[in-house]
C-alpha cells in the first residue's frame, strides 16, 4: 500500500488526521507486545503532572514493546539502512492530553548507538543504546549502565479475527507525548490498524530495576504483529507553564 493510500485510510482513527505536511516515514516491524496491568499510585511516579494517565475500565497499563524499526527517513529523502534500521525496545504507558489519547515513553532502547544519538537529537525522545539481538523466534537485550535485561522466546500463533476493546485500546494510539525540562512534546502519527496475532511466550526473563514495582515476568496480555507503516508529523512543543491537559 502506498503512503497516500495509508493517509487516505482514516476511518479507524479517533480524531482527524493532521492537515499539516507529514515529515517522517518509518516502519515498526515484527513487534512483540507484553502488556501489564499496573498500580496507579506507582505509575504516577513516572508520568509528568501535565499528562493524565489513561485508564481502561479504571485500570492503568504499561506495555513493553520489542520490534524492529526500519526505513525511517525524512519525507523527501531515502532511508539509509546503517542508521534507519535498528532493533528497539520501548516501555510505554497510556495517557490523555488535549482530548487526544496517546502513549508516554518511560524508556526507549535502540540497538545502534549512532541511531540512538540521531533519534534523541531530532525528537528529544529518551533513546539510549542497548546490546540487542533478535531472530525470528527470539529477542535479547542487555544494558549494563541500567542493568536492564530482556530475553523473550516465542512461538507465533494465529491472527486475531476479532479484536477486543482492550486489544484496540492497547495498540491503536495516534499520538506520542514526551516530557522535557520546560515543555511537553507532542507527536502526531498515522498508520493502518495493527494486524495482531496471538503469541505463545515460551521463555520470558525481564529485569528492569527502575520499574520492578510495575512490571515482571508475568504479563497480563501479549500480542504479536508483523508491523505497520507509519507516517509522522513534526514535534509540537507545549510549554509547561499554563499547560492544559
């Protein structure tokens, strides 16, 4: 499907697509989702006051998402695989702001040091380098600075024919929010609905000391997706003074 066809497919979106010109293209491929229902009081320690934590049936969630970023590029330039293609792990929660529901990143790791530096410089998202290795059925990551470690072995199962409301709530998000010293950065994105498969997690070892009170080795829900093609708009900085969520 072409970029224009993706942009023209909007019925699944909760709000209108941005009218401004988009700035970046990227692909989020072969994604494993580990979803955790978490404690609200503990989660509030990691989310800025300017953002409202989104709840599903009164409960907050965190997701660990391990995938491969591919073909990321500015609108009018080709991708450059040594930089544009890398494995990524992010830990995100779900927030609301200005009548939009999106995700807020607690952590983002990339498997290439230079790619992390460039992404952090452009977006201000908290990218950091970790040693990441993956195959079709395995995903491993280690970060010695933070003592973070993740190992997943899995078996792919059938595609979901009917998604539950929770499936959609956890995956269909079209805004990203990031906290900086003086502003909340907002990013609009667009893609088709995530195709979702069931997945059998055969081995899971997860240790993120900073988040040990939030996430462990027994996710509440899991997903796998072959991925989506993503169109992204530029950073929208909103000063914290007078911020209205």
